[in-house]
C-alpha cells in the first residue's frame, strides 16, 4: 500500500514554511520602514506570529520526513536512497541529513530555532535582524520546495517527499506494476555509519546557521545607521558561531581520523576547505569587533569581515552542492539542479551587503589616528590579517574548478587543475600562516594586557622570547633522542615549534596575571593557548608521522595493482602481510592476525564466524552455540540475533616488548552497492597513536578453490597439501556430531591430518566420516590458516587405507598498514582548551551585552 497521505502532508508543511517566511520578511521590513510607533508594533506582532508558524511548519516537515525514513516507506525516493531495514535507529537519524534535501532542512531548522531565540532576547533589534533572517529562510525553504512553475517549466527546489515513480519515472517497472514498492533501500553510505556522523552534521550546520546572526546585525546596523551599536549584541553570537563551527570542523576531522584510511584527520579536501575558510575569517572578524572601541578604523573592517563570513558560508554551500567539485572532492554532492538557485541565493545577499556598504561607507565612523607598531591594535590587526591571508590562499586554490567553469562559460578554455598533492601544496603555505598566528597571538595579548611601550618592550617580551628559544631546542633534542624525527632535516618546522611554544608561554604568563585579578577576563588567553597546543599537535602528528609497517620480505605485495605500484612501489614497501595465526615482527611489536570477526548489534564484543550462521539478505544470524560475553549469556544456541553482516573486523594482537597485548579490530566493509570501505583501528598511548588499517583482504566468501585432488593414504603416510607436508596422524571414533550425541545405530570417525607449515608450525585438519540414520555424511572441513579444505570420502577396512578429497586455496591473510602519530593528543587536548576559552569569552561578552541592554542601551 502506498502511503501517499503522509508525503502530501509533508509537501503542505514545506509550502506553509515558505509562505510564512516570506510573509514574516515582508512584515518585519514594513516594521523597520514605518515611522509610526503603533504600526511598528503591529507589524512586529504580525511578523512574529508568522515566523512562529514558519518554525512549527519546519518541525512538521522534519517529523514527516523522519517518520517516512523510520517506518521504511521505500515508495519515497529519499527513504529508498538513504536508508535500509538493516540500520539501527541511531544511524537512521544520520540518513535524515545524508541527502541534500535533508541537510537543507537541518539548516532551516537551526535558523528557525535561532530566530525564535533572537525574537525573545533583543526587542530593539528584532525587526531589522528578523527581516534578514526571514529573507534567508525564504531562500532556504525554496531549496526544498520542489515545485515546477507552469508555462515556463521552471523547477524550484527539490522536495524530499517525491515518490519513486515521480523521481524515477522512466523505470520499466511502473508499466507493469504502478504501485511497486522496493523491498529495501540502498542504505547509508558505510563511511557515514559512525557515531560522529550522528552529531557532526547537526553541529556543523548549527555553526553555519549562527554565522547569519552577526551578518544580520551588521546589515541591520547599516540599514538603520546604527554603525557601532550592532557590535555589542553581535559579538557574543559571533563567539558562539566560532565555537560551534570550530567544534563541528574538529568533529569532522576526528571522524575522518577514525573512519577514513588516508592516514590522518585533514586531507585539504575542497569541501573540508570550504567549511574551514569561513571560520578563519570569522575569527579575524571577532578580533576586529573587539578592538573597535579603541580604534574605530576596525569598524569598517568588522563590517567587511562579518559580511564575508556569511557569504563564504553560502559560497561553500554552492561549492559543495552544485556538483562543481564532483571530480575534485569525494565529499561533494551531485547537482540536483539547484546550482542556479544557490548562485542566486549567494549573489542576492552579496549584492545587498555591498550596496549598503557603498551607500553608508562614508558615514561609518573611522579613526584617522595612525596605528603604531607599539599599539595593541596593530598586533591584533596583524593577527587578523594573517588569518585572512590564510583563508584567501585556501579558497583561491580550492576555487580553481569555479574559475574553469567561468572561463568556459565565456567561451574560452581553461585548464587550471587543483593541486595533485593537496596536503603538500597547502601545508607549505599554511605552515607559515600558522607561525604568524601563533606569534601574533602571543605578542598581541602581551600588548593588550600589559600596555607595552617602546621603552618597556624588552622588559615584557625578552624573557618569553629567550625561554621559548631554550624550550624549542630542548624539544628538538628530545625529539631526536626519542627518534620521533629530525627537526634539522626540515628547518621550517623549527619556526612553527618556536611559534607554538612562544604563544603558550606569553599567553600562559598573561593568564596567570589575569587570574590574580579577574579570571572572567581570561577567555582570550585560554583560547590562544588552545590554538598553540593544536598547532604543536598538528606539527608532530602530521609532520613526523612515520610508517612502521615496512615490508622487509623482499617480495612485492602486488605487481599489478596500481594502488600498490604507483609512486615507485610506495605501498608495496609500506604494507606488511599478516598470515592467519602466524606471528610477525613489526617495529616495536609482534603482530598476530587472529581471523575475521562478526559484529553483533547488541553485543559488547565481536563474534567468531563459527559461532553464528548468517542469514542472507536479512541482517540477522542464527547462533550455533550459546553466546556468552563478559560473563553474561546473551543468546542460546538456535536464537536469532541482529548483526552487521557487511562489516568484517580483523582481530590483530599487538604484543609490545614488555609482553603486553593490545587487540585492535580494523574494519573492512564489503559493500557491493557503494564500494568497499576500510576503516582504521587506533592504539592510543600518552606519546601518540598507532594508526592501523587493512589495506587489502581476501573476500573469504568468494575465494576460489582448486580442482579436487583425491588421496588414498594409510596411517602415518606422508603426502603434500598446498605446498605443505601432511601426515595422516590418526583416525578415531567419535560419539558426537555437530555438537549432538550420536544414536546407537550411528557411527562417526574423525581423522587428524597434521600439516607442517613453511614456518615449521604444526597445523591440523580434522575431517569426519559420519553414518547417521542410515545416511552417509562427508562434510567439508576448512583450515584458513593453510588454505585447505578436506573431505573424508572413504574407509577401506581391508587395506587399512582412507580416502580424502582435498581442495586448496589462498591462505587467509590481510595486508596491513600502520602509522605512528606522535603527540597527537596535544591536538585533541588543545581542542578542549580552545572550547573552554571560547565559553569563557562568550559568557563575558553576553554579560556585557545583557547589562547594557537592561540599561536601555
């Protein structure tokens, strides 16, 4: 049965949200433009009511879409495209925003929530700010409108409530069965099946949404000629935006670190860059907003940077969703025909902002006083300038596909290509910007709090400078002594090391002084210390990451696969082969691959494949024995349990020199619909991480067996199996079969074939010959360690010989890559310090705003 009613309700909510956002925008605009106080109040009440209805409609859209996904209404294209019956509830939530329409809806929702908060916290700015908010919601709501204008055949938006037959009308199945509903959906991208993907997108989109608030205040200030008054209410929100957007970016980095297999947390992918650039410009804007009281020259810069932040968010959305980065980024969406709308959206607000700035430019207060190098404003300007230059370098290179499209649109040919080695290209520039940010943050804080003058310069800065130099060389010495790396082989790293240490020392000393007075003022110093720690963590974990899985066997893993042979056999040299249950030395560890494991959805530990029998296409398995883990019995033999059959976890024991064993489970998902997806496993230590992932593994379900070879041997006879020496050691009667006792008229015989491996380790294969209830059973017994399958086929009591049918295949193995990430904990610890600093700064600035608001200013 088609559930069309719920989709129609969803469509109705979308139209309602679009219309009410438009009405609210017009009403607030009227409220600002009229001078009659009664009419102002009347328009405000009307617009406020319209915006509340808009917010309720948005919640209704979300409820409808989530219901469709949760209840598996696969007649809807969105549910079919992004979900499946196999997914647990927490991943179904991720399905909601995997698609473009869902992510737009998430963005609209956050704007609605923030709009309601603003309406109830700042009545003075309500009308102009909410007019901007409403206009943005009109554009965003149009992105999911999904209507086609008659006559001109113009499509506006893409609805998440399209039925399959509406989204894919050319499928032959509709002619035969108009009410056809797929049995299951495509499922969630395996790389998104991670708990970070449940919280990262909402956080990132909340960060995007909050950038609208400072922008709206800035435009409202220009609109109403309140050129400096907008700073106070906008500053706390700018800090909130910087915090949330920054946390969202870091979450994305950590998701990449523990889910993707490129070996780190940042790959300078165009979509990563597109979210990072607005954050850099926003941080620069915050610094300019802070110093405008001391130098009104910062006011114009604040306007420009706040506007640029929001426009860059829209530009990043265009890059991500227009399909223009389709060949340059693995993260970008395909074009749903919305690129034109996105471009109009961005250009409209850019036009409004630029026109207002041009009209009001001469009226914006400015300080003609010359800024000297001994003023605190100068050094903060330097830091803000460095942030902006860093952002410009990133966005300029990221936008090369856009330049090509523009040139091609003008009828010319452009062959500008994105950098082939993006990490190296961006890092060689961003390293120096990082040095500048670290140094200027230290000097700027010193000038800000200590009122440094020319004659006291050496007194305040010489000691931190000398101490930083000493600690820098101490760090270099210990880095070399512990064999982390050689700083003198890369002298530029010394500069960044010094910059990070200098920033920590200067900000740390200032922090101590502030704490003696009023700790509430220390948010900036704490934040800068967090940034410096992050820079040092990035320096060591990326600059001195070291591959430890060196192939010393003398044999290439693959001589045909380009993934292994390119770059002078790089991956052949940097991966090791681990054979099943065969210890192998690697760096400071002895590794033992213990086999493939199955993931039960509701179990604390992984399962051995022999414990369960997977039910094909059902995402469940039957327990072949009692499932007991951590002293608790979860399932009895014969019970059905939910599993993730696509996820293959490889159990690997890492034994260090002291004999301590750590077990890791890197994942390799075999996904026929979306491609195989390897994910790393991490061994955490205080000094850093050991980052490991399975680069290649045989699909044991599709392994190829040799032709059957028959052997007839007597006890203690020797024969050869898969290049191994084998001996029929014994044949004995057994009383059970498949875990159950045999009847009085049944019989079973088990052979023990001992096999000597190439490493002189003994292995066993134990085929059985069974007569049960008058029937003969000769089950195949496999040993993955040596790649042998044996079947007990015959017993000749006259000659004392036994027959066996043998097949051989590739031994079970995995190809493993392991990378050491020294001092990466500095990066994550610095993130927490950064968050604490931002929270302290937000609380301080909000208190200042609330105090002045309550006084009527």
